[in-house]
C-alpha cells in the first residue's frame, strides 16, 4: 500500500524511509503493543499516524510463554510474552482484510526459529498488496535459542538479511537488540546485506522479584524491560547507530511524549515507534503525531529534514 499525502513536505512532518515506505507522520506504533491494529482502532484514529507495526508473525501459531508474563516495574514494564501469535495462515485469512482497509502504512513484524521460517512468512505475504514493509525481528530476548541468536551475531545478521533481500523488493526494516557488545556493528551488517532501515532498541533484558514470596514476578524469570526507564539507553544506542550507518534509523525505547519524540529525531532517527505507552494511553500515537505536525508546520521552526540528526557528532 502506498501512502498518498497532500501535505507540503517542506512544512509538514511527513517522511520517507525509502523503498516505498512513505509516512504521513514519523510516528509508528511498535510491534507487540497494538496487536494487529484492529484492537486499537476503536480507541484512536490510526489514519493520523505514520503507521503500525503488527505483532510478530511466525509460520506456525505460538502460545508463547506461560503466565505470569507481564509485570509493572518502576517507570516501565517487563514482559516475557514469547512471541505468541496466531500463525501465518490465520494472519492472512483473518488479519490482512482489516489491515488492507487502513489509511496508514502497514509494517509486518516477522520472527522465526531459522532463516527458512523468515523466508516462509515473506514468501506467503508477498501476494498481500496492503503491506508497505517487513520489520525483521532479530532481537526478542524472551525466546530462548531463536531469533535472538541471529540478532547478536554480525555474520548471522548479514546471512539472513541477504537471503531475505533476494526474495522481496519490499522495504526491509531490521529490529536490533541493545543486548550486544556493539549495536552499530550489527546495524552495519544489516545495511551491507541490503536492509533499507533499522529500528532500535528492542527491550533490555531485565528481572523483577517479589521479595515476600521469594520468587521472580515472571514465570520465565527474565524478560524484556521497556518504558520510560530505558529512554536514556535507547537514545545513546540510536545516536551510536546514526553515526555508523547511512540508511534511515527508526528510534524507540521509552517514548512517552512529544518531547521524547523530538529527542530521538534530534539524535538522528528519521522516524520513531511508540510501544509501552500504548497500554497507558491508547491515543498517545495520535497525540504525538499531531504535536509533531504542528511544530514542523510552523514557519518559525526548522523543517523536519533540517532538524533530524542536527545533534549528530561523529
């Protein structure tokens, strides 16, 4: 699906991430926090934001990790959902019809146990005309021995993205984990393999404990920490990657306001994703998108192209 916007790009917040991923707003809603879009559509106007990133899709249905798999933490939350999803067949039959009606960009998050899994999903989805991009999830910290292994290896990242590049002309966005020694090295491998953009950061590995019961809050013991608590880490990682790659960077991690979004743009992100705050305020994406549009439409302010990355120092 191609977004046609009547905005004057010189005086709007519209952005293009290349290879057909054109956004009326730099605001995307992050995978895992909006399910497949339909669940949130009655609570906010999805047509006012840049796009949504669906819950991860794998070839087969997944029940995920056993509960308890979500817990609140100071300034955030920790989860170990385990990539629970309806599977490829049900996604195509039940979810694609709704996504095809959306007046916003549709990005499909894809996860798997192997390169073949990722290829299977993309090959099946190629015939679905409503898809603008794939977000390749190489960074889930809650699924032992699966996509996380590829996301922490430069060589594995290059191998899988090279393979996926050979089977699709659609935009490939690679979701990166912060749980590595050098995130910029992984980002460069993705770029060299043909990725069109990278998104970061995924959650940080964390743990929460009930001292009275003397047990972890999550059945999985550890999980992915997200929310405002991780924003300083996310900003640093986005800044690092923006100084390393030439492809667009989509920043995420603790964004809860217009001000937070502006900080990510300032360090070089060309678009942002809002995640955990969707649980707190389902309208947060529209609120931030409207504020960004008002700011960049004002003649006294710089254009978004001028503003983005203006803090970058190599």
